[in-house]
C-alpha cells in the first residue's frame, strides 16, 4: 500500500510540503473546460482541486482549446493552454526543461494515448496516470499509417521508459493490460474513480415510459451508431421505447442521418451537451443508460447514472467491467447483442429494480475523496523514494 500513514488528502499534501514539494505540474492532453473533456479531465480536476485547497501550488498544462484563454484559473489551480493537439507534447517538454512555466517540485503526467516521455527529461519526483490502453482505438481516431505508429508507440516504444515510474490507473482491468505490456506489477497500481454525491436518485422523476439515455462525445470510439442499432432492435420488444443521446461531437450529422434512415426520428432525440443539472435529470428519468464504446478507461457516465439508481447496458470491454458489475449493477454484452440485453432489462421490472438498487449501493462506495487520496498517496510515495535516493548519495 502506498503511503499507508496518510488517511486524508490534506495530510498527504502537508507531508509533501514537509518534503519540500510545494509546486506540482500536472500534464494532460485536455482540461475540464475543453469541449472534448470527459472522464479523464474530471478525474484530474478532482485531485487537483483538493491539492490546491490543501495549500499546494498546482499548474495544469494542456493544449489550446477553441474559445478558451491561454492562461486560466479554475478551482484554485492555474491552467496553461498552449500548443495544438499533437504539438503540445514536445512543446510542453521543452517548456518544462527551460522552466518557461515556472519552477516545479514534482510532476504528474496523464498519459492519454501519446506519452509525454517524462522519464527522459524530468529529474524530480513524478508519477504517471494512465486511464486506459488505446489498443483498438487507434484505428478509430487516426488514419492507417498514423494509427500503426500510435499502436507501436503505446505498446512497444514507450513502455520500457516507464517501467521504473509509478503508473496508476482507475481500473484493475487496465492494470492487467499494462502488466501484459510488461509494466512491473509492483509499480502499477489501480485506484477506482469516484462518483460525485451530486448524482442522487429521485424516484419521482423516473420516466413513466421506457427511456434509454446515452451520454458522451459523438466520436468514432464511442460507437453511437451501434447503440442506435441496438435501440432499434430493442424497440421491437419495447414498442414505447424512447432514446435520448446527450452530448456533441463530429459524428452527430451522420448519426442524425442514421436515425432518419431507421425511421426513428419520432423516438430517438439528440439533446446536445447539456448542463450538469440536465444530466442529473436524464440519469434520474432513464430506465437504463447505455454505452457501445470500443474502449474506455472507466465508463464514468455509467457510474454517475448508478448514483441515480439507474442500471447500465454496455459493451463487454475492460473499462466497462470495472464501472459495471455484470449481472449485478447492469448487463455487459458483445456489441452485436446489446439490443437483446436492452430489451431484457427494459421488459423485466424485477431485474431492472434489482440492478438499479445494486448500482446505487456500489456507487455510494466510490468517492472522489478516496480516488484523490489514492493519487496523493502515490505521489507522496514517489517523493519519499526520491528523497531517500538523494540522501544515499
């Protein structure tokens, strides 16, 4: 167990400061205010805001986002947005080496597909948080040759440089994938994501008729087209089924066309990104939430819905196996069988009630405080190791 003597985030930050670590830089591809932000960005904000509240000077370095200023402040920490989606990686490394963002005492690298290669240039205490192995996602997000480069970088070229780095991940399934890539077991740790207590059930808001809600960015990896096809299959067994797709993304025009082609305009609707309050209302009113994603690190929307006592039907992939306990808090199935699984949950009142109650019970055990404490313990462990090495010299 990492830093077992620390039982709160605040005490962990105090211990870091006692070791001379007052300034932490956190590198990430995107930040929470980015239009493409998702679970990874939510996770980063949760531990950074707690570190800032406890007295840590936190700088969050990300790429440029349309409509957002290059320097910003949020929840007590500073955000610096410079560089494009790919140029941010070498640009940030150069900035850190040259101290253009100011000095820092420790570093957290959030590896989202493309590594920052911090082991090559950072000589301060550091750790890496890797939400999921992209694997099959590369073919979805990049054209052929570039996808191959991405796969090779992630699976062969970068891992050897990180085998001495503490690498944390939100799910035990992703940890197993990292071990298969020869990350050392004693340096690879899983710390589950949390569920904000904001997401609470309200039985009075449950839709009187069957409602499927799907939340996320409409990008290829999320496979909303397959979710739409699954809903069409379920509709044959659930005639009054409605489906709401919450979110935005580049594939929305194609998805709207698909809905029209399937003659589903009257019962499948697009809501757009929506506010946090609107998202809460959708989770509370849904009979089930769905996801056909090809790959996920955790499946945060599914556990947020669980906090509202709403079960999930999702693809049987690593990230979903940690956010959904198959047969207990929802059903996992191959993508071609999602329609059948949806119909089963929607037509079986007792099954749906049992899954929803179990989903709520599990969600209440998942807190962002515990998640942030895990990350805090990890970084403190690395700070102590770094101090011990310097002492031995």
